[in-house]
C-alpha cells in the first residue's frame, strides 16, 4: 500500500535560497526535456529511458545540470513523461488537448528525490520537530506532527513551495500488506456493522442508519476571498503591491482547501473506525462539474477526494470500502425496489407501491447499503427488514460531534 505524509517545513534563509535555486534548475531541466522531445522526429520520439541516458551528456554540456542529484534529475525526466502519458489518456477519452507547455517559474513548484539523496533525522529535532537532509541542499526543519510508522518504507521525498511562499515536505511511503490490520470476514458483515452513504444535497452525507453530517460553512471565507480578489484586480500587475495582494488571495484559498480537507479527514476517520464496511456511491464527479448548477459548491464538496481518503484509510484501519453504482439510488424504493421519479426539490420518499415513507437521502443511503452487500456477493440479509434497518427519523449532528472518535489526518 502506498500513501504519503505531508509536513510544514521551516528552512533557514540560506537553505531556502538553495531550495529556490534547485527548484529553478529542475524547472530548466524539465523544459529542456520537453524541448528535446518536441524537436525530435515524429517517428523517433525519445522515451524516458532514452532521455535518462542523455542526462550525463547534458550535464557535461550545461554544468548547471551537474549540480542536481542524479535521482532527483531522473525524477524530473519521469515527471515530464508522466504528464505526457496523462495527456495521451485524455486524448484517448475524446478530450481536445494540446501539447505540454513550457513551465514558468511560478508554475514549477516541487522537486522529488526518489530512493536516495535524502535523510530523515527524527532525534535531532525537539517538541515535534525533525530534520530532513536533501543532497546538495542541506538540512530542512519540519513540524513532525505525526511519526512515520516503523513498518513503512520511505520511497521518495518531495519538497514544495506553495503559492503562499510556504515550504512543505512530503514523504511517499509504502507499507507491506502483511503489516496492515486484517479486514473483517465478509460473512460477518450485517446491517448493524455496515453503513451505506448518500453524498447529499441538504447534508454533507446521510447514512443508512439515520445519521446526517452538516455541511461545512464556508460563506465567510468566500466573502473574504471575493474582497481580496477585488483588491487584487485594482493592483498593477507585476508591482510589489500586486505580489503582496496575490499572496493574500493565495492564503485565503489555502485556508478554504485546508478546511475542506480537515473536515473530510475527520469524517472519513470516524466512518472507518465506527463500521466494518462502508459503501459509497461511485460518482462521475467530472460530468457533474461540467453540468448545470453551482459547480463551485460541488467542487467544494470534493467528493472524489472524500472517496479517495475513505479508501486509503480503509486499508490503514482494516475496513471494507466498496463503491457501488450511483444511478437510481434516489428513485428506487429501499423497501420494494419500485422506481419513482422525484424532482430535486422533493425531499421525501413516498413509495406508491408499498407505502414506505422516509427521507429522500435516507432511502438512497439504504439502497447504497443493499447494493454494497450485492457487490460483495452477500445478498441482503432476509432477517433484516428495511423498516428496522433504516430509521425514518434521522439524527442531524455537527461535524465536531460526529468526528469525536476521529482525528486530524490518518
């Protein structure tokens, strides 16, 4: 299993200058890799392997490239080819894509050391601080707020400068499957230790056992963002005042992103600790953002990020997480299976066939639970009536109350 830990970094002025310098040289290398690829014959484009073999030649020709650590330079070459591969995949799916652009200084903000060229000193720091050494750069102080597990192997380390000017260090970790908690046997799953989740409209999530989690309130943050963006629009681009205001805008955006991520971390941790199995809708988020409606709010929800967090934590905590088909979960009656069309403003499910009544999102959550059991090949337990498995009265709780059993991060 692969995952990552991210830490705030506090380099000294001298080390920060070195980080900036190496970041810029890696950007130049990336642009040269792109130039070399673009100017090669169409029928003889170099592969990642070919361009890695050209690195020694480039280092002799341009001495600035020789200042880079070899593994970090190879990772920069790999970065270009990963971007190229992603572009091809989008093209295959029918997207109208162009070519990879030349990276400007403001766009290229991270460097990765793969396998070697770095060291972590956990004992050197005090009070939740540690130090990371990057080859040819120096030692960087990090806020070591959570320890890297003993059973995890550090595969790579990345330093990044955010648009706010802050530095961060991320560790790419790998854990052997045998070191992870064993998931409960599927035959032991039932409606009491499993849950279906409907990603809602009026609430952030609605569970099949009658719990709802409130939306994250970001109104004040967006009002502040709009104020700061208006101020930015009145500054002369390229001036010192423009740069100061740009940083202010970036910090407000960062605050919004952090709030959403923190919220999702707490909810997903609570879910994987509370239940043996969590079933969630497999949503086509991209098409939802392209459709009519308030795309900004849909993006704030970050459903794909929520599901990704849920899946990765399922392995860490030994919980089943299964995505199920989302189509029809709202229309289908959880009691008898008859489909009934409902406009979006109708918030109650009332089945004309069997008379079952409940909240619209609660009905959808129960259908997600039932489809989850079907996905695992278990079938819906015959001794679990829908009326008892799905409370018609829901309990609305704030995120703070729901996530008391959770914690920040993993």
